[in-house]
C-alpha cells in the first residue's frame, strides 16, 4: 500500500455555461495537469464522474475527454455514476488504484451539463436518484427532501428559521467565492420569508432551501509518493469512510437519522484519530438545507432533533468552532451532479494550502468532506491534511 496525495487541481466557475460537457472536462483536466506540473503522458489512468442519466443522449462519458484531448485518447478511462456522490466515487476509485500500486498518477474529473434540457427533464432525471417505485409520489427530488423536512417538523417542531439560517450562511460564504454559481448574500430575512421571489418548492422547503441547477467541472490529480515528492504541494487523506443506506425511505429504521452518513463520517474520523470538532472546516452536502441540518446531527454536532442549535449558536459559521461550507456549499456554489464530489475535495484542498478561491479559514490544518448520493444512500467522507 502507498499513501496517495492530491498534487494539483482545477475548478471551473459553476453556473449556466455555454460550453459542452466535453469542453468543460478538457478545460478542467488541462488546468489540473498544469497545476500538478505533469504532462498528459504522465497520467496512467483517468476516472470520470458524470451522472448523465438523461441530461445528454451521448453517454460513454469517459471516452469524451479523448475527443478534446487526443493525447489522452488511449489512456485507460473509467466512468463512474453514483447519483450525487458520483464525483467522490471517482475520487475514491482513483485513490484506491494509486494506493494499490497499480498507477503512479491518476487524473480525476467530475462534470455535468444540466442546463441544456428543460426543467421538466431535469426534474425527471433527478428523480432517478430516489426510489421511484415508492417516492415518485412526492413529485420531484426536492419533494422527497420536502417530505423529510415535514416529518422532522412534525416530530420536533417548526424548522423554517433554522433552514433559513443555513441558507443565509451558505449564500453569505458563496458571495465571496468567484467560482460559485450565485455570488450574492441573500440574508436571513429574505431566506426565511415566503415570497414571489422565494416561493415554496416542496413545502416547507423554499427556493432558497434548494441547490441550483448548474453546469460545471472540477478535476484533480492523485499521485503516488514517488511522484508527489517532486510536486509543489500535496494534500493527503488522513481518514476515509464509505457506507450505504437503504434506498427506499420506507425500509429505514428512522428516515430522520442519516445512519449511512453517520457511519461514513465515523469511519473517516476514527481512521484519522480525531473528533469532528478537531476539523478546521467541513465541506458538506447541502443539496437542500434540511440535508445540512440532519448532517449536523449525524456527525455529532448536535443531538437528534436539535440540529438547529448548531447553526443558531454560530458553531458552523465562519467565526464558529467548525466553519461549514466556506465555499458556499452546493446551495450557493452550485450542484452540477457529477462535479460536486470532486469540487468539494478541491475546495477542501485549497483551504489546506491557503489558496481558497473565496473565504479562507485561517491556519486550516484538517479539512472534512462529506458527499452523499441520493437521500444519504451512498455516503463518502474524507479527512484531508496538507503533507507538502
């Protein structure tokens, strides 16, 4: 076993983009290679994370990079799909290939083109990340999370204000990130009020509680120690975790307890030998604000039913003990499905090297990443530290 390190990365601006999926992939790939100080010929394999599942009729996404970059057309390339955890699945697969000694330098690209299809098509594609046989009744992927928020409110009381505080926090952070889809501090008052500009999407979730439909790509290079030693920088895993949960909500002991998310984070923290509050920051999966709230509880930042305390106390703000989503999170940075997990690792690595594109956490030494597919069905957690 060798210890892999991330030695270079690139991140495009998320949003509504005019370029194609393969053009975004190539731009991110070239940027990551340049940042790592490597040439295409130094890469042993490419791992591509693209959800697709109807966003494009093309498919065969792993081979698209070679169309734009002929110099990589004959390099082994693998495509991964795991709902919203697609990007982290590609990252973990690349890590394991290097750790097993089967490659010395691997390129990972996460990308998605979501805005080229209609809103109805986007809705239909995203529903594939739920158990449609039972959960299509909720009308949308937002509706599935809206159902979770309704159950939480029925059990613990109204959560409108706590969710609005999470949204406001992440938009305030994202306002400083030049790579974010939305760079606007919306404020708590706007996020908390239901209005023409902030209507219910899936009550009690408002528009500001839901991540945006975005295009984008991010890439990173993972290298073995003999390659990483000559790199200008290196960020390595101190801990990793990966766990699944039942796909249908109906088959979970308690849908309001994200047990798979908890297991993945506990694995990563135990391997790293630290507690959750030993982290200096956490990039976590806030596809909907209720997801971030439930993650607070799953990770031990608050007791079950008291997730609101983590945001209301200031614990997860930029001045708190554990800043959560300094990048703006999926909520403000955007959520191009396949790109998200790679983006989160890039943002965390940038923090550890003091090169964050937006708000910088002072003297960050340990960063956490949590990315999930579906409603906390496929869960990935990383604890990263700077090694060079």
